[in-house]
């Protein structure tokens, strides 16, 4: 089991500092209208971008404080759960 040192937001900032070009390259692999499962979605940076392209995005993140905040696009479903135990 992975444990985090410090708060989840600090961990997320350290391990997901991608630039727009990196996100654009990842999005190139997602066909328009796709259904996407984002496991370990963090603060939903990628999931929000995916929602602009995909029909629906299911984003699973076990740290609720990372996915709380701004309203989500209607086609982005944020699920607070441990993906290793969630029955998807």
C-alpha cells in the first residue's frame, strides 16, 4: 500500500506538473466521443481536459480533498474510491 508523506495536494503538485504540450500529446490517443477511465485522477487536471474530448470520463481518486472544489463538467464523473477495491 502506498502512503503519502505530507498532504495530498503537495504530493499531487510534485508528481503531476505536466505542461500543456504533455497533456495535448496524451489527448491525441483519445478518440472524440470515447468513454475514458482515469485511475488515480489526482486533482482532475487530465480528467477535465479529457472531458472536452470524450463522451464521458470516469475519474477515480482516493483522496477526496484532491477532487473537491470547482464544479465538474456534466460528462465528468469523479469517484472517491481506492481503484484497487472499486468494482468498475
